[in-house]
C-alpha cells in the first residue's frame, strides 16, 4: 500500500518511494488495479509531490491513454 492514514489528522500521506513502487508494479504487470488507482489519485492531489514523481505519473497516464496499460477490477496483485 502506498498510503498512510493518520487517525488524528484526516489527511492522506504518500509513503516514501511509493510512486516508484507503483510505477514498477504497473510496468511489470501492464495493468493498474483499484488500489493502484486510489494511490495514484492521492498522489496527484499531493501538493508536495516532487517534479520527478509528477513526470513519472504523467508517463503512466500516457501509457494508460495509449492502451499500453490496462485498467483491471482486481483490488491488488500479490507477488
């Protein structure tokens, strides 16, 4: 999971290296799961996201748009 929830503060925080992990899993499977999509949504809304992570997300979104990555209904992949 790439998100951390703080019970005293209802914000969603990305775990360090979460975007790189998400990109690696999507690249290996050529698909994005529901959990990945929620993580991606949280990442896009994170104002402190680095420029490198934003570029990685942009590449992932282009891959989705071009059909190289498929959207699947599974919650998550277990390796």
